[in-house]
C-alpha cells in the first residue's frame, strides 16, 4: 500500500528490565545515563538507566544489540537510533546523582593530576573536586531560608566555608529525605519552598571544577559548563583562563579521534545486522566526528529547524542534506503552536527572518502560519519529512487540541512529564475530516513528495 513503518531503538534499558536481570554483565548497573546541560535542561538530564559495558558486549560481537536490531526488522522497514551520540560516548553519572550536571563522558580521556599541574592548574585536589560552598552566595540560592539550610543540611568550622552533613552528602540522599517529609504551611518550609531548597542543595553538589572518573580512580573530567559556577567565579582571572582552555579542549578536541574510533567499533556491526534504513537522533552536544561517521555509514541525520547544527539561530529546511529526516518539532520540544508562544523575541525573529514577513509577529500561531511552516518543510530536499501529528492538525482549528500546552510529548528533565501526550481524536474522526484530508493530500502532492 506504499506505507513504510519506522521503529525506534531507545538508547537505554530500564535497570529493572528483563535484560538487566538476565544479562547483568552487559550493563554498568551502578551508573546512570543522561545528557549534559542543553536547551532542554540547564541541570542536565538523568534518564535513570544503566550505561552499557561495551567491553563485555564486544566479546560476542555485540550479539545482544544485533538481536535487538534484528527483532525490529520483524515489524519495520526503517528505524531511528535514539541518541546516536551515545555510541560515540555516553553521559554517565553515579546512581547517587539526581541531576545530570556532574556527569562525565564514557569513554573519554580524563586528566591525571600531573597533567592538570602541567597545564598550570595547581589548585589542591579538594578545591577541584569537593563542593565549594561559601556563605556569600548562599542567600542568592536560598534567600530568607539560608539560616534554615545551614542548620539542617550543612556544617561549618569557620562560619564561612561549609560542607554537607553526612546524611546529605549526595543528591540521592537529599532527594530521599525530601521525599520522606511532609511539609505544611506552619512548618519552617512549605511544599513550594521545599522544592527551592531541594534544588538549591542539588546545585551546591555541582559546585565543583572536576569530577572523578567512575571506572579509573585518580583521573578527572572537567565539569561541563564550569564557567557558570561560583567556584569558578571566585578564582583569579589567570586561573579561570587556564581552566577554560582545558575545558574547551576536553569537550571539543581532546577526545574527537577517540570517540570516532569508539563509534566505528560498534556501529558498523550493529547496523549491518539488518537491511533496514537507519536514521539517527543526532541532537545535543555533537562531536565534530559524528557527521563524518554518519555519512560514511549512510545514517540519516535529524534536522529540527529550531535546533540548528550550525551557528545560526534557525536552520532552513531548504538546506537540509538529502540523507536526513526533516521535522518541525521533536518529542522533546513543544509542538509549533506552543513553541510560538514560548519566547516573543525568538518568535519575532523567526517571523521576520525565516518566514519573511514584515511587522509584528502575531501572538498566536494561526492555522495559516502553521501551514506556511509545514509547506517550507515539505519542500525540503531531505529524503524524509516526518512531522508530529500535533503540527499537522494545527493547520485546522477544528481538529487541533484547544489546549496547546497539553500537546507536548515529553519534558526531558521532568519525571512527571515523560511521554504523557495521548491523541485526542480517534481514527474514525480523522477519516471523516474530508476537507482537512483533501487539503493535506494536495499540499503534499504540490510539494513533489
């Protein structure tokens, strides 16, 4: 019938899954997977599933993964590799972390103490790796609750420098304590202020410059975005410059060849297990080697207009490569109508620069605007244009969901909003939408697809 079915390979498994129970040797069950800070979450992402033990998997030529791919071929013609960057390197953190901010890439080439000293970073190890908690910035985090925080969670010897009490010396311990408490309006903190205090304590645990490698003690990774921390701000300019040089070299240069080698040990065997067309989600902090490897292996990239691969604020569908999937929104972003209302300044620039309209952008994205955006995407040279159903339906106000903020599929850093969206129309209602269906068919045919 001319219909192709595309499946999805999630990057990870649940620590409670049958795979983890039957093949524990293939997973690092004392770790968690996530993503560094990005536009979705300034605290990073913690997905809660274990990282892979690639060395163990390589012993039988990645049989577990190949079987997983071959099973997909029973029902699909193509598949999407979720977070393909994880096959180059994965963002990893211990199970004691809640946020993803203090993760580290695995595999990677972290530094020895001697290498840090050779780079002019001769600070004491404690200053590099232990939470830096000073009295002068605590009110910025906790306001009038600062004294409560000091009494309850911290300890000090001089009244200026603080450390966590033993019962709160990991983010997980803090989470467990807050989850066990009942907060009332007549207590020292209520339910609203409790969240502020909890998140502030999570943040204090991230006040470090380096994190130790999880598999080789004595090796250290720069904390991502260390420039945004108080521990960095309190250093003299010359030390800040040395740290920034090392930070940028680590994340954008030092590991490139190593990550390429890591991917090429895995991906050819995995994608060669079936004849399915392979697509990949390649968004986020993308190493420079990723496009080269994907092109070499004929893996389609994902092109999202508001998440450009270059330095521009928006990409243009007309510039998407042929070997790509072009889309208006992803499952981790707001659909078009809600995105339009996220930031008036961003919308105004999009309205003038991308859509080419004069004057002030309308407050709401009308069906006509949505149709214009989708028409631009359909004209893309990308092999595939695959759009969220919410964006298709936004072209017809009689079919779209009235509450635009109920259409988002997933909020990556909010465990209470994982894949919550449910379709509000049934198949029969869609079939009976004659005007919409004829208009949509005409729009697609006119695009040449």
